[in-house]
C-alpha cells in the first residue's frame, strides 16, 4: 500500500501505529514552534498541548522501531534498499517508488507492513516518509526540527557535503510554510531536510534533490473536472513530474472509493488518506478483482 499517505496522522486514535498497521508508510504531521524549543503537534493553535510533541509522538517511536528492526545496512544508510511489494503494485511506473529525492528508487519498493490486532510493532518497516507541515515561523521550525531529528540521523536520507544524495530509511520533507534554503542545512554542511513542492515547481523544473514531492489540493482537480479535464490534468501532471524524478501527492480528496480509483488510474503516487481501515478494504477488494 505504498501509494497511501496518512493525512494529518495525529488525528488518528493511534497515531503512527494505525498507519503502519494498515500498510501506510508515509506520515503527515503539523507542528508549531514554541519558545521552549519544542515542536508541538496540532492542526491549530487552539489544539496545542505541551505533551504532544513531535519527539514523543513520532521521532522517539520511529527510532524505537528502527533500533528493534536493525538492518545490515544501518551502519551505512545510503546503501539501504527496501524489500517486498505493495499489494497495489500492478504495473511498472514511478508511482510505486519510495519517496526519495531521486524521484524514487528504481529497484526498491516501500514494503507493506502488517500488524496483529493488538498493534504490536510491525515485523518490518524498511522505509518511511515523514511530511512535516510547518504552521508557524518556518526558519525557527526548521532549526528546531534539525535538533529534534538528531537521534535519527543515522537513518535519514540526506544530501552530503559534496552534494550527493544518499537514501536512508526515513525521508523528512517540509510542507506548509517554507523556510529559507540556507536554514535546511545542518551545522556539518549536510542536508537532511527536503521540500514539498507545488505545481509551479514542476513547471520550473525545480531541483529534485531539494523538491522530491509535488503536492496538489483536490480543489485544483475539481476545477479541471469542471471543464472536463480532471483526469487529464492529473495524468499530465504525473507524467511531467515523473520525467523530472518527482512524485505527486493529492490532498483534500474525498475519502471515497471513486476518488481513490481516479487517482490511482491517473498514476498519482501518494493518496492522502484519513480513513485507514476503509482504504485498506478498498485495496483488498482491488487486489481481489485483479486476481
């Protein structure tokens, strides 16, 4: 189910755990920077809770998973390759690639993870995408995120001091308010953060090892559909983005089978999902129909 992305994952009854349980290896979290140096997880300032930080809800749990599921390549994360296939993989295309700033790994795949009903850790999480949506000061948030990610650095995708991209088990992409480019680099000169792009970044052919992902609101698709070109809009966008090595995400779409089907047929890489069990059932039925 590598083409599924957990939209506003912190709204789930079991954040992170639910996504992994249902085979979603791409996670989205909104954060606000605070004066005490923390990044609080919330959709609006009215929802802020000092106990809900990105460290406690995501960074430490992910670190725990990676430590318990060590790979031989963990000492050299750049060589890490995912194994296994997603159940929705039925044709060779960039849409089945893991989210990496090279526009996907041509050999690897995000593995579908399965968890028993008691929500223990999955047997294998080879790669994760973490989309961090900045809701406040972007430069300050980037600095705080750099610090918060320190324990995960051995596992992070990065661009090294020589400008060479090296994939890791976790790719962190900044969405929402966009920080200055110089605030993305760590003090040692490496860059562990990447940017979520817009349609204009495809038109400008933005540097893919900086902007590996293009996110588009469903309202743009609806506008195109109003003039009879909704599916055509999605197909042309994905074709152009894929030619640059970028992936495409649609957000704000209805959590309905018809919308999911249209996006999958248009080769959209990441579908933003709110209802994990419903989407898992949809995938199972799609696979059954194809078998």
